[in-house]
C-alpha cells in the first residue's frame, strides 16, 4: 500500500497521543486482533526521534502478534511506546493520561509493563482503564513478569542445546549473557544453578554486581561479549544486536535470549542460517512474560502455577519450529512465522476481528 498509510501497512490501527500539559507523547500500535484483543507492554524510552519511536512500536506490535500466537494465547498483538526519559518525566498525571488513551480504544488494546515501566506504574494506569495487566501481586495482579520471562529463556536453551550439541544438558555449556536487568540477572541464576559456565556484560556496574558473586561467572566488556567463544549467546538488553557487521564475527553456535527484535533486518536470519548458527526466534523464547500477564485475564483470575505450566510449553514450541526449519531448509525465523500464521489462520476463521459492535 502506498500513500499516508504505507508505513503502517499490515497494522489495523496506529494511534498517536499527545498531552503537552502532562508531558505525554505516545504511540499505540495494534497489529492484529485476529485472535483476540491486542496485548502488549508499554515501553517508556527516550527515543532520539518520533520516527524512531514509530519504527520501534510497529516492529514490537507485529512481534507481539506472532509471540501471542506461538504461545497459544487467544490474544492479538499490540504495543505502546511513551517517548521520554522515565526517570525525568514519569508522573502520576502522565500515566493516568496514558490510561485514558488506552481506555479510549474500548478494549482493543490491553497494556502491560515493558522497558521503563513497572507494576506500580500499571496500578496508576489501572485507575483509568481496566485494559491493563502486570499490576502488583498485592493488588491481585501477576507482579514482575521478568520472573517468567527469565524462566522461559532458560527452558528454551535446553531444546537449543539439544538441537546443536545433541543433549539438552547445560552443565557443560558456556553461555554468554548480554544484559543483566530483570531478565538477564535471573537467567544467570538459573544457568549457574545448573552448572553452566557464564560470561556476562552490562553497561551498568550495579547490574554486574548482582551476579559476580555467583560461581562460574566471568565479566567482559559490552563490546567483547558478542565475540566470546561461547556455545550460546543470550541477548537480554535492547534489540538489533545481530546485523551484517556482528554476524560474521560470532563464534557461538546458537542464539537464545530474551531481548525483543534481536535481528536488525529480515536478511540477518538468512545470514545466521548460512553460517550454521541456530537462532531461537526471540518472540518465542521471551514469551514467558506475556504468558504470565495473560493469566490475569483468565476467568478464574491469576494463577502463578497456571502461568508456570504454560511457560513450560515453550521448549516444545521451539522443537516444532526447529523441525519445520530443518525439513523445509528455511530459517528458524521463517519457520516461526509459519507456525504463528498457521494458528492465526486456523483460529481467526472462527471469529471476527476484535472490533466493537
């Protein structure tokens, strides 16, 4: 499609919201409601431009469609980005104004935590809308989704290791972990507990301090991490890690991490495939967080045990994707899209898109 809608082609709805009085500038992108209302977090980040924010929200919302589909959720894909430094401009007024913007969509978009937002922030948003998840456990929500995202990444590494090394055992593997936030730091804990050797890097010294006392953990510089001679590289910071410059220098045999949009372009999946580096599609690997918050929408209410059971299905989904990739000799990214689109086509035929009557 050409013209003013060309950039948003493939998305059902893109909403720009601005309130100068409270300092809110945000974009809400709904990619698909074929499986149900679009669920995806609200990212609060100091983008260098509105154009960069739009690019990010379009990519993230599309990924949420495929993530929710592969996770077996009856939810579509959406995302919100709030432009600015949360440490400087985040206020109750701003968050509640964002909540009113979400409410204006009539349930087509359900928000949650992401980079720069917290369960406490979602409590503020919830004062203005019921279309919110990821609130505090004390308030009946699911709490910090990083717990389940990290669990999902850790579980996903087992079929990755099995596919590359012939065994799911990680105790003899060397894992390089990039980013030690609420996902990466917990992931390191899981890996150390299993006995893996772990190399880590993060731009924040305080983040590194969280894991340096764990056995078998080595610290390197951020610029060195991708070139470490590890078995598996695990990106858990921001996206676009792998591109035409970094891929040729990789020494690892596989990639499995919690960061969103790890590939800079679609061509990078082919570059990895041609080098024989197994890429576990990020939106499959990091689905633990959205699986967790989605349980808040369950008719029986939130259950951590139910969330954990659903997260444990991630390895089998990955095995199916690897099987499709191997049999059809296509990239794992193409195989994951095949699995997601097959489910969307099968289920969406039984329902209309989630438009209001």
